[in-house]
């Protein structure tokens, strides 16, 4: 799956969680991002995992506009499925993203980046524009 990207405002930071795994200690933190979904605001809970990613999130405060690059994952545990929205980069929305050869897709493009509707000068077809019936019965040869 390709990486995804979204811009929004940090609405809330949840408590940091630490633990001990087979590879040593780990840290993770969830945060809530509010973004504009059409005419209404929507929210997503993201997870940053690892000391470096948690430190990256610490640079941003509640209310900051940020650009989040993330991957979607799911895992099964005891017959139930759990989704994971894992952040791999978080930056200030005011910073320009560096040019990349394969840039992540945007989930929610800003209003000014939307393509205006295409205006056509030709009228829509009517029933009179339909071709006449085929004298051979109109059946296809196969």
C-alpha cells in the first residue's frame, strides 16, 4: 500500500505509553487530528511509535496545523481485527514538503487545490440523437 498524507489540526494528545519488548524498551503516543471532510470536521486517532517519532510529535502543540504521513495496517487477535494508523512523519503544515519522485497521495486536498468543474459547449445528447434501430434485429454476432 502506498503511504497516505493528510493535513489538519492537532486536537488532543493522549498519554505516552512505555513498555518492554524482546528488542528492548519502547514508547508510543496517540494523538487526535481534526481535518475538514467536505463541509464538516472529522477526526482520526494516529499512533506515533518509537522514541524518535514521539520526540517529533513533542515539537507540535495542541492547536498546531500539521501534515501527517502515515500507513494503514490491520491485525487479528483472538478472532477480532484491529486497525493501526501508524505515523512515519509529522511536520508543520506551513512547511513545504520536499519534492519526491513518488509523493504520497493526499486524502483531503485543500479547497484551493480542487479542480473546477469542466464546462462544455456541446449540449447533452437527447433521445433524438440515438442511432436508428438496426434492420437486422440488432443482435450481436456472439
